[in-house]
């Protein structure tokens, strides 16, 4: 009888221990490796601008929540004048105040320039964990630190306007005109990401 009880008990202890270990959460990224990746000369101004807002590198959802609670991050509405935010699977609709305000002003200007049309925001703020999850489905996602990791960047699709996925050179030209206006007055940097079919926009701490 004793042998039987021992035989039952040992597997139970092993299974319990294994289940507890499996419940532990580990980062899906190697932080040391992330920091080793140097930004390109084109991208470095984006990173430098991001660091100027006093936001620490967003590793996980807890840090984002901390900035929401202390009023540093603000909710971006799903719809606004001149823009729409698509369903976000790998980013979060929160940004620092200047970034949110700049997006809204860009939307208003685009609406005025195009007589009521809208552009589509395809990505906003990402944690390192969000970025890691994105890389699992999109190998083009950044391996290193992204300006999305600081809450002052967003992507605008150049193939989706008025909630319609279709190449529209007229709308794309109008969007570039708005982007160049805000570059000219020192409000943003932007890069056209052809693999992602979007403009990566980083708001400066003006």
C-alpha cells in the first residue's frame, strides 16, 4: 500500500511543479540584444526625438498603464476629423500629448485639403513585447528599439483612405503634402516604409 501511495504522489508533485513553472511569464525578447541594434542614420533622429519626451523605453503593458495613470499618455480616439484608427492588434492607442495633438491637427489639415476625406492610422504605441509579437508574423518589424516604444510615433497607411484598401495616388499626394508641411515647421519626422505601405511618423518635442 505504501509503495502505491508513493508512486501516485511523486508524479503529482512533478506535475504540480511543472505547471507552476509553465505559468511564469518571460519576456519574448532579449533586451540585451535589442539594445545592441544601432539605428540607421535615417532613423536616428526619430529615436533622439522620442527620448526627449522623458518616457522610459516601454517594455510591457505595466509601464504604459503607469503613464496613463499619471497623465503622461492620452487616449487616441478611433475616429477624428480627417483620420480613422484601424483595429490595432500589435499596438496601443495611447500617446504623449504633443503626438496626439499633432495627429489630430494633421487629420484636420488633410480633411481640409481633400474636402472631407480621411487617412488611416495603422499603428501607434508599441511595447517591446508588442514588437516581439509583431515580429513573429512580420519579419520586417524592427529588431531594435523603435520610436513606437516611446509613445510619440504612429504609422499612416498610404494605401487605405476613407476606410477603403485601394491605391489612390491623389490621396497619397495630398497626405505627403500634409506631412511635408509639418516637417517644414519642425513638428515631425517621417519615413516612407514601402514594405509596410505606410508613412512612419515621429512627433518632435517642439
